[in-house]
C-alpha cells in the first residue's frame, strides 16, 4: 500500500512539473486577425531614390518586428501591419494618382511621403478623404491642407540649429556658402539654412542654385571657393550631387567645413578622406546613438545586419512616421483615419525616438502641423563616424528667430508666411 501511494505521488509530481514547464515555455505571439495598411510614396527612381530606399528599408524592419510580436493592438483586436508602397517620381500628378490608388483601392489609413513639391497636388484630395499625409518635407504646409502633417520632424527646420551649433563649436566660422539643386527641395532648404546662419551671426558669401541636369561640378565649386567660405552648406542636395561637390572641394584644396541635410558616409568616403569631412554637420542624427529612444539601437543593428555597410542616419524617417501613426491608432482605439488623426492632433508630449514632442508651426505655416521633439540632436562627423550631438531646442530657436525665417520666406515667396501680404 505504501509503495502504491509513493507511485501515485510520483506520478502527480511528474504531471505537475510537466504543467509547470509547459506554462514556463515562451508562448507564441497572438496571431493578428485583421490587417491595417499604411501607405508609402516617394521617388523610388532618380536622384531622390538615395533618400527613399533607406527609409523604406527602415519601415520594413519596423513592420516585421511589430508583426512578429502579434501586430498592433487597436480597440482590443490584433492587426497585422501591411506596408503599401508606390513610386511617385517626386512629381505632383504622379503623387496624386498614387494617393488615389492607395486610399480608394488599397484602403490605407495614412500615406507617408517625401512631400515637398508633391504636397500641393495631393493636399486637396487628402482633405476630401480625411486621410492624413505624413510628409517628410514641410515647405508646402498651410491652413489649406490640414491633413498634411510632419511627424518625424527634422527637415528642413533643423537647419535653424546647424549654424548656432557650428559657430559655437568653431569660433572661426564667419563666412558661409550655400548651394543646392534648383527644385522644390532645394528652395525649401535655402530659407531655413540662411535663417539659421544669420541667426548665428554668419555672413552668407555665396547663395546660388545649380541646375538639376548638371554634369560637372568643378565650375560651381570654383565659384564657391572664390568667395573664401569657412563652411560649404549644400542644403538638400541629392546624394550624388553633394558627394560630387565635396569631392571637387577636396580636389580644389578646400580647407573648411561642410554642412548638409544628411551624409551618405559609405559613398562619400570613397571619394574623400575622412579627415577632410571632420567636423561636418548634418540634420539627421542616429537614433541608434546617444539620445535615441524607442528601440532605435536594436532597429539600427538589424538594419546593419541586413544591409551591411549601407546604413545612413536618415533611414529612420519613414519608420518614425509609421511608428507614431501606429501609436495614434492604438491609443485612439481605431483604424478610422479621421478619428485617429483627430486624436493625434489633440496630444502633447507625443512619444518619439527623440523624446516627447509637441505641435508647432503656426507662425510659419499658418497651422500647427509640425510635431517637434523638445530636445533636438544633429550629427557631426568625428573620425569618419557620424556622431550625435545635442543641438538644443528647435522650438526655442523658432520662437526667437521666426521673424528672420519669415524675412527669407517673404523674399523668396516661399512657405505659407512668405505668400502672405
């Protein structure tokens, strides 16, 4: 009888331990029962593709991680994220056709876009459909397009902080040359760039655009160097253009610093030595570095694992918009674009990869549709590596210097404030 009791007790113990181990095993993520679509558009071909391709890779990594964890939890239901992507060739008519297809046929909840010169063509349609367009470039923002918003915000506003950072870091910087391609992106970068340098006390000694069809940058760089600049700022120059400019500057003996919207370091350092670019500053800080939050380092590590040697810091831009839009749908508990957008616009301290962010922009765009972190970072090249550096609060700079910004906007007839009488 005693033996029988011991056997029974042993069996009970085995069953109990088996159940305990089964419960302790990692459980698979819940399987999403529904799908939520987020659109992406931009120039997948032409010179702008160098900006867009890294960003599309960035959202691909983000969506894969979200889906592997069970998708988005919206209103108590699980949704798989599906990215819908089209080439708009950075042309208004094409961007509108793409927007119509994504909203009417694909049923996306929002469209992440390159923005800029394509926004006026797409803005009215987004108003009509009440679907937000999450643009990268804010130059076309106005009260006429309430559904145009910027969630990643860096470009072109952070140009306002580049001048103050560089002049403080290098007291010898007094003279600045600006150049960029003659298109909507170049025009927008110019206004913020010149305002930023003027607010820092620098003199603009060269201020000219070059044509999109340019084949030889040697004469352009010769003209720039004739003005003896301490900084060559290439604004929103496309990647092939900025690389050619700094290659020519190196070949022609330039000894100063460089500034740009972004650096394509792997390609750039094939043309010039790292020492030549030392101290160069750009807008797009590295969310995998100091200051970056919300899984930025893990995301960057995965990017570099998939595309070794091809990481650029602005790869985070579309990811950031997708992440914040997903947060808005989860917090609002709905995939209805109009309702989720209304919730997002009602919030302050929105979580971003650079910390809490608030809505600004009314003085320049006529509407507070630009979401900006309270603390801004830019990137400086140190020993050939892009290194995050704190650049202060853009919001503070903006409040102090929006009159300077408005002056340049009015002179150029650009931005909403520049068109007001």
